[in-house]
C-alpha cells in the first residue's frame, strides 16, 4: 500500500473526515466551474432566444390575425389615392382639359375673346396650370359656365374674377368676364429643389 495512503488512514477519524470534505468541495467547485457554469450560461442564452422568438411569434400572430383588415384598409387607401390622382391629370391630358374649358364657355353661350394658357407653376408632387380667360356674355351665361366648370371631374379653380363693360341690347345685358382658370396636373417625379441634394443642369 502507498505510504501516503497509509499515512492518511492512520490519521484520527475527524481529520480523515475533514480531508474527505475538502476533496468533495474541490471536486464540487471544479464541476461547477468547468461544467455546470458553462451549461448554465448556455441555458440562459437559449432561454433568452426562446423568449425573444416567442415575443416575435406573438407579434407576428397579431399581425397575421389582422391581415385581412390591413388588406382592406390598404385597398381603401389605394382607391382614395386613385380617385385623388384622377383629379390631377397627367401632362399629356392638359391640352384636352384646357380645350374642354374653352368648349364649356362656348356651350354656355359665351364668346371667348381671349384664351391664353400660362406657364406651369411646380408645387411639389403637382403643378398649377393657369389659363387667362376673357369672355363676353350675359351674367346668366357666365354663371352657367362656372357651374359647369365646378362639375368637371378634374379640379379647376376660378380666380381673379372681374365683371365689367356692361352692354345692353336686344333686351339683355352682356358683360366682359375676366378670370383665370387654374387646373392642376400630377407630377410623376418631382424635380429636385436646388440646394436639397438635386443636381443643377
């Protein structure tokens, strides 16, 4: 038998018990530090990932539960956008729109003395398209013309209305009507403003 073992066995019982306790403590500490601690850290990491995944799953499930509602809302917004854009014609439609305004004046019995389209005024995603009008006819004819313009599918505003130079004859009074009709067109790609990242040409 090994002399060291014999020496330990020859020690009093309380010392042998103390040595066993110390050995068990060392073995336990080694197990905790080398094996258990690593497993505990891994467990906490996996638990954290699981909790994150569960939270994400709950969030996604809530979205999925309301997906039909979101689709319906999107469809409504798309419809409203299409309606709004329908009131803002594209550039190629502007000539026919302006011609329509002139035609409405004639249809309501007004003489078109001046019909002068002006330059476009960009306003971001849309541009103002003005046309100066000088018309001649009765007050009733002018009112009918403005009413017809207000009922157009496209947006047309009448500004700077002036009535004057009244002339009476044949039992009626005719007036000179000066105004500016402003319609708007949709700009597909708004031009970059100088100083805001846009390139100057």
